[in-house]
C-alpha cells in the first residue's frame, strides 16, 4: 500500500527548522542538502565569518558579498537586516570578536554602496550602532562611535525624510561627561563622544531634510558637553596656539579635539542660528559660575568670535549686552566678567561689526556704569529685600567701572569717524550738568553720585576720543559737543577739569604730537621733531568759530586755585597742539596775547592765587613763548624771549618750568617784586612782530576773556557779578554798539532799584489782569459788546489808513492825465485795479 503524501505545511515547518538550525551554526562546517535551502545573501554573509574570530574578516568572501550587493542592490536591505540580527545575537552572547567582524563588514558595505536602496540599509546600520552604544562595555561604545563617524563622512545620493538622530545626540553628550574610574578609558570614552557629536553635526547641519540640529533641544546638549571638556582640560593641558606646532599627544587630547569640533560647529552656523549656538554658552557660564574667573569665559568667546562668519559678529555682541542687562543685579565680579568678555569680543570683531544699533551698545554700557556708581554709593541693589542681603564691595564696583570704560573705548575704536562723533555727542548728552537737568532720575546717591557719574562719563569720553582722527574738525566737532564740554572746565572739581583737558588734547592732536608736549621745559623744538602741516581752510573756520572759547577756557583754567602740576602740563600741551595743528597768523597773534595775559594774571594781586600757582603760570607762559617764538622763526622775537629766560635763570629760577614742575619745588614765600627784565614786554613783542607783517594793532591790545552764561557753573561767581557780566556781553554783541551812549555804571543801588521796580510792575500787571477778568464776569452784555465794537472800529480805521498808503497813480506813457483846462491831474487807482502789460504778468 503506497504511503500518503506528506502534509505541505509540515514540510515547510521542517525546512524552516533546518534553516533556523543552520542560522545558529557558525563557520563553514555546514554540509548536506539543507545549505542549499538558504538564500544566497545569507550564505554570502555567513561565509565572511571565520571559525576563529581572531582570524578576522575573510576578505575573499567579503569581496564576493560586496559584488553581490552591488549587483543586486535590492538585496542590500536584507543583507543589513541579517547582519544586524547576527550582531545582536553575538552581543547578547558576549562574542565580541564576531561583533567586530560584523561592524567591519557593515562599514565596507556602507562605503561601497551608494544606490537608492541605501536608506533601508542605513536604518539597519544605525540600529546596530545604537545597540553598541547602549552597551556597558567601553570598547563597544568606542566601536559604535567609530562606525558612526565613518558613516557621517559619507555623502548620500538620496535624502532621508524620516531618519532621527535624537538618540545619538543624547548618547554622545552623555559619553562626553563620562566618569569612568580608569582615567585612560575615561579619556577615550569622552573623545569618542566628542567625535560622535562632530559626526552628528556634519551629517545634519547641511541637510535641510534632516532633523534641525540647531534647535535648542539639541544645542542645549551639544554645546555644554563641548564646554565641559574644554573646561576640564583648561588647567591640565598646555595648548599651543597653532595646531601645526602641537605634538601628537596634544593633537589627540580631548581639549584639542573639543576645540576643533566647537569651531566647526560655529563655522557652520548661519545668521538665524547664532543665537541658539551662543545661548547655551551663556547659560553654562552662569550655571557653573565661570564669569568670575574671566579666563575660561574669555577663551570661549575668543573661539566663538574667530569661528563664526565676520558679518555675524554683532549678533554675539548684542547677546552679550542683553546678558549683561539681565545680570545687572548680580555681583560685581559676574558683571565685570561679562564686560571683560565684551572687551575681548570688540577687539576681535572687524570694523563696524557693532551692527546697526551702535548707540544702543553704548547706551547699555553707560547704563551699567550709572548702576555701578549707584550700587557703590548706596550699598544696595535698589533696596530689594531679597537681594539687598548681598554685600556690595566698593573696590569690586570700581574695577567694574574701569572695565566698562575700557570696553567703551574698545568699541569706539572699531567705528568710523562719523559714527564716533555721534557716540561722543551721545555720551555728552548723558553727562548730568547741575542746574541744567533738574529732571535727572533720583538714584539716592545725591551730589556725590552726580559727581562720580560726571567723572565716569568723562573718562568714557577720554577712551572714545583716543586716537580720534578727522580732516574736518568743524563737522566732526560741532558746537553741540564742544560747548557742553568746555562748560565743564569751569567747575571747581580739579579732576573734572583735567579730564576735559585730556579730551581736548585727543581731539586736536591729529599727527601724534601730544607725547612731545608731555613735559613743560625750555628747550629747542628741533629736538621734539614736531609734525607740522599747513592749516587747512576747514581748520581756519574751526578756529574762527571756536578759538575764542578755547582761549577763554585756557585762561580760566590757569586762574583756578585748585589747579595742580598735571593741570598746567596739560594746558601747556593744549597750547602747543593749537600752535602746531590749527595755527594761522591770526591764531598765533591771539595765542601770544593769551600768554602775555597769563603773565598779567600771575602778577595781579586781585586774584587769590597761591604762590605755587603764580609761579606755575609764569613758568607756563615762559615755556609757551619759547615754543611759539621758535615756530614763528622771527629772530628779534626769539632774542627777546631768550633774553628774559636767561635773566630768570640767574635771578628768578622759580619762574621757569624746570624749577616749578618738579616733585619738591623751592619757591619763595611771596611774589611781590616780579618786575623789570624778568617779564616779557608786550610792547617789545608787538614791535618785533610788527616788522615781520603781524597785526600790530591786535598785538598791542591786551587779551581780556569774554565772559558768558557758562560762568553759572562756577560756584564762586555771585549774582551781582553774573548780572554785570551779562550786561557787558550784551553791549559787546550789539551791532549798534558804536552808536550807543556809554552804559551807566551798575552799582548796588541800581540793582536794588531794578528789583523794586520789577516787583512793582508785576503787581500792576497782575491787578490789570484781575480787573479785565472781573469786568467780563460781572459787566452787562451791552457794555461788553460796545467795548468789542469800539475795538473793531479802531482796527478797521487802521486798516483803511494802510490801504490809503498803498494807492498810487495809474501807469501811463506820460505818467499824467490832462484835464480840460490844460492842467495835469493825477487819478487815484488802487494797485489791485491797475492794468499791467501781459509780459509783466506770470
């Protein structure tokens, strides 16, 4: 009896069991007819594994597998899935030799195949890499990272719409923070994590279809991981500034690798991604209190500024400014650290990189300066209860103020001349002037706070004006800037006056002559090697407009009893720069008159000047006349000046700068007998210069400073003096001063009568207004109407008179009209009725 045919499902199950058995066999020891039942791609995959994993990948069979994959690309995804299955099984069974062989085979297939089916194969590949990264074995983690890096360097032909790298960003970031016990293995794991992050960035940053690596969720993991490795090796690694000079060991250090990865990340950042890349840096420095040390924060932002595209530099600076505002109530050390970083960033940034909001940058820095002054004087952050417990250290606030001032100067150095002029004007508008700005915000710091803010802002102006160069001073330094600046030279505070003089020196010096006038001395100017150019038309206009103001403030600066050695040295430098930079013949005459007026000031007994100040003014006038006589090159002028100087050297050395501007000058107790040959004679100077073509009439006129309303800033001026000065200025400035009768002398009685009369007039005006209001409130309507009608009638009569004046005879060839009696008769015709020729009408 024949046997029944086997059941079809049973035979299929038997074949599957055999295939499963063969799948679990390793090596080439597969025999029998069951091997032929396996798909070819599986047989080719099995053949690349040797019996002993130490023998490594079977290269001949690997070539066969590669050829098969290239010939049948539709099988590539199945090859990847099968390799992934084998690798997972080997990892579970701790057969790490076969794991390495499987990854090597995957790497070779990945490098060789670039067909459209590569995406499915990549999914299997990434699945295996994830399996290795999830392992606890450091060797497997490093193996998976190396394979991922190789994959990241491959440029795929077809895009992927569904691939995600979130796991890899998280895992590689975790590896960057590895705390493995063995330091060598820990270093290797961290370096693997850094390379992995570098691979993720390379793979995703330029592919719009991939996950956006610039999202905050990714940047908040990547950037802190890189900064952690930079920070961990900051003190232990000695890094060379140039990678070409580094040794092999340094090249492989985590710090060097991290820096390269960080630079690559920032170099790929577009305009819209800068903020997402920089914000985690700021948060990392905040969370780990790294602003106070300054070094690491400065290092990080140097890397950032050098790595990003230059046109994006202003975005980083704006973020730093915003972060500074956000930390305005933090400790002075934190704010100083941010300011130091700003200083370095501004130095690195290219010219004009501050961006479109130039004034906003300086506004932020000036606001921080004002807040720091308030904190220093009040000792609290706005008196808040939750923050007021912090101890504010005055020396730390002063260090912050100096850092802000340096940063303002650094920013200003990156600006062109026209923008720097705007910044100078902007800062000048922020300086509080007593009496001019009664609505200044009350900070609780009082008058001392106002004074400190004045000094800090003037120091900022010193930094901004340093190195200022302009060809047209009239436009670069408008009256709206110079007049407020010069007004500060009238204050009693010697520090404020000195800062104003330093600002003026920076503005006028355009040929680096300022250092050559740093010391007052009687010397030959050929030793100084001054750079002198011909005075331009713009310079002549500038001096014509502002020269008298400058002379006046120099005179009043010498008149201040609180002026010291540094003030007189700065005033001499200002006189010298005016003579070299902006002097024409008229200016030279005025400067000589000013020097002689200073000599008269030192001789005057009306001024309560100490002996030192009188000697200093004498010495200043002598040093300047010695300078100007050599610049004019008039022999007779030079001879007179040198003769007086020689007499002083013999008889009165305390009237020369060499004996006055020293540490311990030997001065007489009084200066009562300064006369004769030790003085410069205005008549002699006028005579010798007149022979050389100078204006003798102007030279013979003594210089008298013109007083203006600016004297209100000087607290020593009384009300009576101010009124008399204003009357004098008005009489001088009047165009009809030649025709006016001499003004009557203003005495105390005159002022008293003027005050009484003005009070009486005010009372009369007030009474008249009260009567008018009362009349309109209580008088009957008919009376008010009659009053208004009378005013209207008066107005109409006046208008009629005006119209009568405008009536003229009509134009005619003869100019007259003949009457019947042979007499000429003029006819009155209004102008608006006259007939004009067409050519006269348009």
